């Protein structure tokens, strides 16, 4: 089959260009979203927000046309996300900035609904449609990774100052997307996809501006080099250590900062590592003020009273703690950080049931998300939530082992068979 015919088969699925089949029309919207989303993430700042909801809307229409019932796993996820949204909303009652906490509750609830609808739609896709969507998403991921790499090289060689704050903030965002895209491509069996992911990784380590993404790339590369049978233990060890750190972080960070500063080990990288550690040790005493329920969701932003006589931290404002662990400790207390730890443990349990490329892909994307949130961006940012929803949907879409095969798919929904 020629390349043109393959593209036509993916886009139209054997149907005429103009069709009255409602299920096929809605599905073509999904194909379009998954094809264009990666590159739009790179060139339009708020596209993850919009596209997550567009995809969820397409999911609603798809579920409506097929009259599908919700999967048991999705029902459990809905309960968990509902409880999380309720707690975030409840934090408005004791928040020091009720408007910001209410906005956070609104976003968490909205993206939770979007995630549930989109993931349920993907889980109920017939095999033929799922295969078409996988191929469409791979084309989109290819263009997305190339776009991220191109912008990295542009900022590195075609701008007077690659460290200009606007360039750095842009690269911080788009390299996060690129890392997710590359992890999915790396899990594919085709050598071309793996090679493209490797090129992105090398160029990002050389010319990227995000420490979090650099650390995530190194960790994923180590996991990739490990034999498949040892990957799950490696994931478990990493996340177990991370959860332990999350639970004890406020109690040890001040001593760690003092120790490293005394030994002169913070001067080698004062712009990132030392500045972060300096900020975290300044936040810790404020966590002790409200250790159980915290100060309210999304209140770390511009909590200017936290920064007092910094040694290495040089920003004029406080965009966040640059660490989801300290953000949650400060904003939602021990209840919030415990919920975060339980969510990570539950996700790892689900990932542990996967096999082969699906296992590596899902575990790697989780590592990227956790590392990035632990170094750079806040969990409450709309583009972060949108990117996480979309990445989760891509992982489920590409994880064939968690999609239940349905032998009568084409008969039920009238999908024309693809001819190879």
C-alpha cells in the first residue's frame, strides 16, 4: 500500500470522504486532535488547555453515539479524582487566599472530568479505530518532537542571548512536552522512532534550558538501558525513595542545606540546585505553622513572606516552591502530601501490571512528570494539567495490553476494514 493510501486509510478508515456515520465523524475529530496537538503544544502556549477539553468533548460525543457504559477502572478513577477535587475545594475554608484556592479547585475538577471522559472514550474504542488513532498520534508526535528540537536549536544558535528569560521560560515548557513525546516514541518497536527520541534527548541535554527535563532524560535513559525484567524493580525503588523523601522533606532540608553549604558543595551550581535548596529550607518553617491542612491550595504563589534573607535564591517574586512536594506540604499539609503519595503508589501498581513497551512507556512518562514537577513547574498550572491529561491518554492509547480486545468491533460500529 502506498504512503498516500495509508494516510487515507488512517484518516477516513475505508469510509467515503463525506459520510453520515455519526461515530465516524466524531472519531475523525479525535484523529485531528491527536495529529495536530503535539505541534500546537510547541507553538501555542495555552493549547494543552484547549485541546484537552476539545478531546474530552469528542470523547463525550463518541460515548453518546456508541452508548458505552463506564469501565470499572474508570469508575474507581472518577471516585479518586472526585475525592481529590472535593478536598482541594474544601481547602477554600481555611485558605489564606480563597480566590486562588477556588480557582485551583475549579481547574482540578474540570480537568478531572476531561480526563475521565477522554480515557473512557479511548478504552471503549474498537480495535480498528484504536489502530488508526495510534498511527495518527505517532505522526503528530513525530512533528512535535521535530518542532521542539528545531526551537531548541533556534534559541541556541539564532538568538543573541539563549539565556534570555523569555527563551528560558519557553524552552522550560516545550521541552517538557518533547520529553513526554520522546518517551512514547522510544517505546515503539520501529528503530526510526527510537532514533528520533535519542536525537531529541542528546540535543536537549546540550542546548535545553530545563534542569528537570535533563534529569528526567538521564533517568529514562538508565531505565531504557536496564534489561526489561529489571525495569519494574527499578521503577519501584525510584518511586519508593521519592515517596519517602516527600514525607520527610520539610524535616531534613534545613539540615541538608547547612551541611552542603558548610562543605562548599552548593557553589558549583548556584543558579539551580543551590537556589532550589535555599528556597525549600526557607519554606519549611512556614509548613510547621499549619502542618495538617496547610495554607490552602495554590497559595504558595507570591507568598512573599516566605523569602527572607535568601543566600542563593535570586528571583524577585515567588512563582512556586519549584517542587510539588513543598508546594503540597505548604498548601495542603500532611493530608495533601499523603494523598499525593497514595496516588503515586496506585499509579505504580497499575503500571506494574503492564508488560513490554507499554510498561516502559507509562513508567517513563510518570518519571518525567514527577521529576519536572519536583524541579520546575506548579501542579496547578492549566497547561501542566492539560499536558498531563493528554499524556495519560496517549499512554493508554498506546498500551495495547490494557485495551480489552473485542472481536466484533467492526460489526457493532460499522467500521470498514482497513486493507493493507
